[in-house]
């Protein structure tokens, strides 16, 4: 049963295509390479390390995959100074102290020690919760692992390699059901090779135009078709050279969808420089980036976007014409007559005076 719905948990994903379709059904549009990496992580029972720029959909993938698999999502948000007890467990000291006071004078010191270090006094954090989640198991997201320090990376090795952790008072805790584990990194620093070796790896880039347009249509269905297409194309333009070099951070997928919602709220039918500048604070979150998207740059980028869209339409038309010509030629090839067979050679006359067998 899934924890959220009480319905039977979905069965194993049978193929990469099935995984793509399942993710798309919950609003996540994965390309073939990403779906392959996730599929192999599931089949091989290995953690998957996702690296990429902020806003490309790493965290959203974990949410979508948990929904597809019918597993509870457990999230460990990493930060500088994260300690083991915040990731794994700590003891409920208040409850232990109450037990000691109640048992005072009735038990020996050894007995008291055994009683207070029992699982019921454990406060389970995400790593331990992931290991002890019953069927169908959990999905653990170790988010922004690059923000944690190197000692914490070393602490993760046992979990990543064997799906187990060691608790001094209780011994080794092994996974009841191996959790699906995703790690994300924005590459604020390089991760240790020991962590990378224990994971499958995928670099997640910004989506191409068609996939980003599909995301906008799925998340903002009320957006008119023309506006949705312009939003996806314009954001693609801002990320590409020479415009991308003018910003500290390009807009992510979440900003694209949020911008589309804002434009719908403003009853925008088509993009123009003024509305782009007025809503720049939705696309960018840094003061310098918002200031960089001025009227002149917005107008220039819009013109480049329109030229690119026109070129794309013409290219599609040419490809369509080529396909039609190929289809027309194919029946003619099939109907073409076969080459005529060479005429049969006439019998060679017998030499004069020659006689056949008598």
C-alpha cells in the first residue's frame, strides 16, 4: 500500500519508455538520457548522483519519482556544518532521564544502561528513517550534498555503499527495504571520488525548447498556446549566447513556469519589451540580473527570438516537404517496371557438311 493513498503500490517499472510515461503522468518531462539513468539506478539498486545548474529540475525529479513509485519521500537538506546526529539519529535525552528517575533504586547500573539505549528512545532522522521504512521502501533525497563538508561525505559512504549505518549503542542497522536514493549537487565544490564511485551519475542540463514548452503547457494549462510558446522560446534565448553571459544565473524551469503564470494573471497575449522588463523579478532573483534585463536588451532578445522561431518554422516546412517528396517517390519506385530480360540467343547453325548423330 502507498503511504499517501492506501492503494496498492505500483509494480516495478518495466522499461525506460514506461518510466518516461509514468514521470510525464505526474508532470515531469524527462529526456531519454535522464530516464535511462534513473531506470538503471532502480534496476541496479544504486544511488544516483544528479549534478547541474540550480533550477534544472533535480529536486523535482525526486518528488515525481516518489509519486510514480508510491514511496514516501524523505528529504535530507544539506548545509555547511551538518552533523551526523541531524542526518541519522539522536537520543531522546528527556525521555531517557525520566526513565532513569523512575527506575532509580530498582535496577543496577548495567540494567539501566541497557534500558535507556533502546530503539524506543531513538529520534530517527532521514537516513535512519529511510533504512527502516517497510515495504515498498522510501525514496531518500540527499539534497545539495555539495553544501555539506568533507567529514559528512565520509560519513555517508557506509550508507551509499551498503545501505546500512552503525549506531554505537545498537550496532549495525541494515535496510529493511533498500531505499531509492538520489543525491543532488549544484557543484559549489567538488565531491570526493569515494562518493562518486558509489553512485551512478547524470548531468542534468536545461531542457531544450520543445521539452520546456511541454512543461509550461502542463504546469500552466490556462496559458494561451502562443504565449506559452513565446515564454519557452524567450527563456531559451536568455540562456543562450550572447545573452546568457550577461546574467549571474540563468532562469530555471520553475522560473519559466512561474513567469507564464504571472503573464496569464496580467492578461498578456504576446510578449513585448515593456512586459518583459516589468516582470523581470520573476525570471531573476539577483538585483544585477534584474537591472541587466532592460528595455534595449529585452527588445533585442525578442527580435532574436522571433528570428529563431521563423527559422525553425521554415526548417520544419522544408523537412515536411522533403518527407512528402520521399513518400511520393517511394510508390513510383515500387511501380517501376523491371528491367526487360535479354533476348534468348538464337541456336548456332551447324557447320556446312556437318552431320548429326545417325
